[in-house]
C-alpha cells in the first residue's frame, strides 16, 4: 500500500531540516536567515551548501543539488523514497502505517539486506566445514586471529557453482533477488543462475548502520580478479562506502587510517589500529572522503610504497583537500604494504611511522622533488615550475608563505622570486575563471536553463515567469485565488506545470504546501530545480500584481509563437483588463 499523505505531512513537520542536515554537515556560516556549510554531495573549499530554516529546503549553489528533508536523506544515504521515509520515521519515533497494516510486507531493499545477512552467515559457517579448508589455511598463513575472523565476519565461498544459490533458495529467497544483490549471475540464455563468488575468502561489507550491504572476495587459488567486489546494487554503492568504517567510526585514535586492501585493514585492527578503513576496489572517491569527514577531522593515507601507491596517494590528497580534513601521508619504508611492515617490525614501529608521517603539503613537495635534481640549473627550473603550482593551490595565505620560504631554502632561490611566481600562477587561474564566467554570462539560452537537461525550457522567457508563479505560490498559496481561468496547460515547461498542479491540488484539499510536502511526487532533478527556484528572493507585498504580470508575460510569449499580427492588440487588451477570467 502507498504511504498515506497525512503521515508524510506529519513526518515532514517533525523532521526539521536543520536538525537532520546537521547530522551530516557542519553548518557554521550564516548569511541572512540561511545556514551554510561544505556541500556533502561534491568537493569544495568554500561553503556553497545552503539550508533555509524558513523554507525547510537545502540547495547547493555549486552542484545544484537541492530539495526538502526527504530528498536530502535519499541523496545522502543513497535510499529510495520509501526507505528514506522509514529512515526519517525511525528518527522521529514514528511508525510508518504500512508497517502496522502489512507487517509481512517488505520493501525490495529490506529483502536484499536480509539476503545479504543470510549469505554472510552462510559464508561464515562454511569456515567450519570441509569446504572452507582453503580459506582457513589462507587465514592462518596471514596470521589472522580467530577474534578478527569473528570481528569482521570473515567467511568462505566454496569452490562450487551453486552452493550459496542452493542454500539461499532453500531459505525462501528467489533467483531474481540473488541476481539483484550481486550474489549470483544469470546463466547464458537466462536459464537459472550460478554463484558469483567461488573459492574466495569473503569479507562482508557492513555499512555504518550495521547492515550487510555487499561483499569483497579474495581469490584462494589461481585466477583473476584477485579481489572481486559486489557490483552496485539497490543497497550497495562502491563509491559511497568504505570497508570497516562501521568499526573504525568507534575508534578513540582521533583519526582514520586509509589503506588500500581489506587484509591491511584486518591486520591493522589486529595490531591495535582500529581506525583503519579501505575503499572497495576503486580509487578514493569524493563521496568516500565526505563520508570519512563525518567521523573525523584527521586522515592518514597509508598506501602501498610502489609507484601506483604514490600516484593514488597524490590523487587522494586532491580529493581530501576539498573536505576540510587535515591530511597526512605515511610512507611504509622497507615493506610493500602495512601488513608486511607490521609482520616484520611490529605494532610499535608502525605507531612511530604514523607519528613521523608527513602533512600533505610536505608530501606533495617531496613528490615533485623526486622528479628533479636540484644540483643542476635545469633541475631547479623544472622543480620550481611545477612546485609553484602546488603552492598556488594552497588556499591558506600563511601556508603559502611558509612553504614558499621552505622551497626557497631548498633551491637557493630568493623567496621573493618564488612568491612572485606563485602570485602569477594564482592570477592566471583567476583570469581563466573570470573569462569562463564572462563567456557563460553572454549565453542566456544556456545559463537560463535548468541544470538537468531533462527539464530543459523550450521558451526561457515564459519559463522564468512560470518560475515566478511557482515561487509566489510556495511563499503564499492563497495567491491561487488570483489565477481563476489560468491553467497548468498554459505553462511551456511540463515540470513547472506539474508543480503548479500539485500546489493547486494540495491547496484545494487544505493540506500543507512546501517543497518537502511535494517531494513524493517529484524526481530528484525536479526537487533540485525547485529548490533553486525557491532560493530566488520573493516579495509578497506586491504579490497580486506580480502574479498578474507573470501571467501576462506567459500569454504574450504564447502569442509570439501563434499570431504575431495580433500581438499588440492582445497585449493592450491584457493591460486594460488585468484579469484572467477566460
């Protein structure tokens, strides 16, 4: 059954957007009545993420994301609408009517989470059976204790085509669900499914709420890939989750330690470093960096010591820079990875490595230095040409001064010359950005369009007036009484016409009208665009006349495309009448 509208209205009224967003974003800056913070949906250094307590909306001026409180939870938690409603209902201490009336009915997401939990139990129990012998042998060879096996829920996928599939089908799950969860693959021709994970040491991926959302499997024999991760599913996204963050979020170390592999994570936790996490078969993503920023202010990157690891660390630094996190880089000397280092040297030696880890600026400078020889003029020039770009990228002026002096000392070049080059680099970047803004400003046909192409306006002039009508109605729905004889069909934008119809229907039913209350009927892109429209200033002191002007403009634009000869006559009649009763 559908979730009752009355329940959704009550849920929205109990879920203050500032309280909800503050659980994910540090809202520190105030501008007018709005609060600002760093956007959780894209990387930025200057806060452009706005939350309006009055309008109960959020909107990012950088990436364009926006909407009401339900939209926010859908985006930040990667949930579908019904699951976001359940999430907020639990937070507000409310019971979704659907749960009371149909206790046996489960959403698709709930079924997949239950399936993943059952699969994790199957893999774990397989370790104690003959089919798990190869995995147990690998665990012993890597020195992983029984306590860590239990803590991480490690398991074994048998060397079989259908062991898991058969077990899950016997528990009442369906082949379609196994395929949707990424636990099985469809056979050619669509005749049944077979196990996706075979002959692997299994690492359940558990989210911060304790749900098993996916798996990572390490091959136990010959074959590729070495690590196999669950594909993206309705409950799992590799780019938005981190292995072991469910455990590391509880650490008292005051930092998170980012490593490359699952075994490294397990080894570090076993050695007492319970702050270790790893990405899931991909390079670090902005979403993962922002996820880490919810739980710490400090990150230590500890990637492998080879060239690939160094490149990955450089890339991660660039991503972390835009989250406000303090970043250091640990170089594992004398070992290829943290696990090997700890096996050779012990936990105390690794703790000393962390203490000596470089801040990200020193690391970046040293990375540039490794390419050049400073005992030659050519080497110094090449180093300075590249390192000034690093210095120019520093947003803190004091940091630029300190590291300019350090580079001057390294190269024997006057510090003032380095400062001059850094300022030139910054100016070039500013000029380039300004030119881009100027180019965009002279393209109203582009800049006046919604960010999402699916919402493109056919007539921008008319659509801007249509936006004005929607903006006024969301501020004061009673202005609908001024629109007798004006219909949604007169809108040139299907999206804005849809919003107009939703507002009018809710007004007729005497129900609350806000972006959040309209969310069940809006797509994500529509909610974001509506939030952007609502961010524009609106004055209700002349709301009636503004409404009539908007209608006149819409009808004038309509006439331009139908009968240009009668345009002047129609315009004059509209101005004389100033009413819309036809």
